[in-house]
């Protein structure tokens, strides 16, 4: 099979996210990741409380592949939530280090975290320009 007929290695690395996670820290609740059939997109289901607001959402994560073109290099996503937000992210997982940039890769708004050796917990920080952000821990349920 050619590269265009198989999910990218960078996307496949996110397989360690598959399952349900309890989120604690600046946001509290659960997130659940599952593969769309074919393995080209990872779906995240979000049910969190943040800043006193209940937020439900869904995120589709994968490599962009516009009609007639090769897949894009970066693993990107579009997030949709119950408050009407649509947000774009770029995901990168290298070893145990997970980075999620808001908008585009290299953005000053990002999450940087690390999985424990067993892959059952990921701890890190959301960083926002101007000094905002919060710590977050995901524990596998």
C-alpha cells in the first residue's frame, strides 16, 4: 500500500490515547478517544467542567488530505463544543511527550505533558500567552 492508503506513523502514535480518561486539574471530567473505522481519524469525546461551565465536545484528529492531494505532514484536529466553539489544534507525540498546539505548530498556546511508564497517566500544563493556563492530569479509567 502507498503512504496515502495507510494512516501516518505520527497519527498511529496517538493510539496510546484510545480509551476513557478521568481529567483533573484546571478542567474536571472525562474524555474518551476512539478510532474511526479505517484508522485515519481519532475521535475525542469531551465531557468537562471548566471555569464553572459544563462543556461537551467532539474532536476529529488526523492528517488533512484535501481532494486529490497527498496527506498533510502534521496531525491536526478540529474541536467542536456545546458552547459553539470550533478550535483547531496540532498534535505531536514523541516518546512519552505529548504536545498539543492551539492553532498551528509552534503556537504560544499549547499543552505539554508526559505519560508515565505504564501509559496510565499523563500529566502536564496548558500554557496560554500572557501567563495564563493550568495544570492537568489524565488518568486511564
